[in-house]
């Protein structure tokens, strides 16, 4: 396939590849609009293999059509450009739900339900809202992202009603996790009832889906990749055998060469080079020795903060910091970080 069209290359400036698979390449960068450059995300199909191209185009058209309808509702990224093999959508400075963790924030989930209803009024169902990373938390407001599986309906028939029901049920599952006390009696009854189509899918198609995606080395539920699920535990276990290592936390990040890179934050009195030599061929793309890992009051490592450091989304960390001591600790981690492609200061 040909590269990007000239009309797009003249307006697009790439900063980093976020993801690459057999259906598309996703890049974060800047797009020139009539009002100037804005942060944006590019999905391109020119690098997909021939055998996945038909399905890649189906997913592409679904996202393009859904964004065209959802963007003006201010509940999703705006569609800035759409061509035959590429689209550009706006960037939303928000945290995925699994990082934001809006505990007891009933207002967020009321707004999320209203946003979902407005999408459904346009005849659009998202169909992939079980994934927490497809819900964004931006200044307390909800946004939806990743519309590759979305459906557009001309008629509000049975299939539309089933898909709408499942969208809502998945939202309520997240509400149950983070703000369960705010669930109404009606919402609890809805959560308890799966549609017949869903039960059949979970017993048959979903099992086949797992077999296929694992065979193709697809990413896991949080987009972190098979390397995170298979290699990271082995690296952490090896590091913990070093006498000067106290604890290890490993997160994933987009890497230009490896696709999914691994970033190890290591509580240790040894230095980086010594630990990389100790790991040998097992060494991750990034390894950083820290004096302490950020932790909750219960002692759990705050991986969501470490993920943002690895992703260079330093501007999003401030809202997650709870104390001055934690701010000082994270400041030291940020100042010693090994991913230095960002333009932000903490």
C-alpha cells in the first residue's frame, strides 16, 4: 500500500508510535488545523499486511463513522481528518479509568451514563466498553475512545437495543467497581441480566477470539502486550534475587523498535548499569533505580503513576499526587526518568 497522502503529510507531525498491530498503526503527534497545530492521534492502514487489510478497513470505517457522529457531542475525540487509509482524531488530556480510579465519584458515572445515552440517540453503539481504557476521566468529565468496534444503526431494531443494553451494562460494571454504593435498584437488576447473545458469545465466540488474538500476539486488556504478561514477571523475579534489590515494578510503554517496551522501576542500592549487566539478555528497554516506589497507604505500588512516567504523560500526574512527601518522591523519579522524548516538566 502507498504511504500517507501528501495532503496529510503536510499537516501531520508524528511524535511517537503508540501501538502497531495487524489492523493499524497508531501515532501521537500534532495536526495542523485552520486554527493552528493541535495535539492529535493518527490511525494509518498503509503498513498493515495484505491478509488483514479487508478487516482492517471494516474496523477503520466503523471508527470513522462513529467519530463523525460522536465528536460533535463533546463526548469523544473530534474527527479532524478522514481519508481512505488514515484518520486523525483529537487528543483528549484524560486518564483511562483504570488509572484515574474515580472512587465514590457518583457524578462522573451520572455524566458517563448521560454521554452514553446521547451516543445511542445518534444510533451509535460502542460495543467495547468492558475495557476501562476506553473510558477517559478528564477533569471529572467522561469521554469515550477507541470506536473500532462501534456500530451505526439506521433503525432502532432488536440488534440496536441489544447492543445499547450491553453498552449500559458494561458502564454499570465499572460503576459497581468504583462507586458501587451509588447503584440504583434498577441498575443492580440490569447488571444481573446478560442478554442471550452475550451468553452465547461468552461460551463460543469469545473463546475463539482469545485463541486467535493470543496466537497473533495481540495486547492484553490494558493494551500492554504479551511481553508484559510473559516477560515482565520473569524479569522482576530475576531482579529480586539480586542482594541489593528491595522491590521491582514493571510497566509497559510504546516503543518504536519493540512495539511494546518494558520499563522497570527498581528499589535498590545498586546502579542501573550493574542491574542491566545482572539481567543480561533479559534486560528491559528501560531500567531506572529509585530510592523508593510510590505506594498507597496500604503499601501497594502506585503503578498508575509509574505508567504515566513511562509514557511521558507527566502533565497528568499532578492530579494523582496526594501528599507533599509523595510529590517529592515522584519528582525525584521524574527527574531521573529514562524516557526523555517529552516536552513536559513535572
